[in-house]
C-alpha cells in the first residue's frame, strides 16, 4: 500500500478516534497508537484504559505527551501506520509546559517534516475547537488560536482531511 497522510478532525465526541481506529484496522497490519494524553486524574486514567480495550491486542501503544517526533523516529521503521491521537492534547501539554507560540509552531513544523518524510503512513487526530464561543480567558483564546493554526498547517501538508460530525465522515481533501 502507498503511504497515506490523513488528518481526522472534528468536535469532541464526534467519532474521530473510532473512525481513525477503524480505518487503520481495515488498511494496515502493523499499527502503532501514539497517545498524547496524560492520566492526570482517575477519570482520565479510566478513559485511557477503555481506549486500550477498544483498540485490542493487535495494536502497539506508545504513550508520549510531549516528544512525539522522538517516539515516531523510535517506532516508525517497524510500523505500517502510526495513529497519533491527539494533536490537540499534545498542544495542551506543550502549553502547560510554558512553551511559547514560536516554540510550539517549531515543534509542529518538526512533526510535519517527520510525517511527510518518514515512509510510514500516518493518521493524525485533532479537535476542531474554533466553532464555538470565544473563550473568556486569555489561555483559552491562545489555545483556540494555536489549535486552528496547527490544524491548518497539518491539513495543508497531508493528502487527506476528514471532518467528523455526529459520527459521519465528511471527506474534505483526498479520498478514502
């Protein structure tokens, strides 16, 4: 199979992750799930465990909240596809570690460079957060603005963009 670069975006609970998992299961055998979520509380730890159960045993999992390019370079040679879930949580992790906007966008450029050059296929999951109200707090506005810029940069670089709405995929760029 030819290399695929896919961005799956949409709102919270829109079906992004499940679509990405199903797609990878249909098209690839050697799969890595690169998780950016950190289990910072009991509820999130349960969500992570539920996610692992849904993936099943034929997935290798790497949990890396910050250094995703390093994780890709460490594991990419052995995989047909890497499902990165999710860009939005990664961005949040970078913000919480006091990275500047310039540093974050540099990290994003590094990610884009890596996924476009690496022979592995990639499915990148990200939230579309700019469709709601303007956040009241400066950090919320910064997060929303950065999320939009990051999604635009990634969408420009990949071959396929899929918007999930209520569990229904809308193919915005490329093919299935």
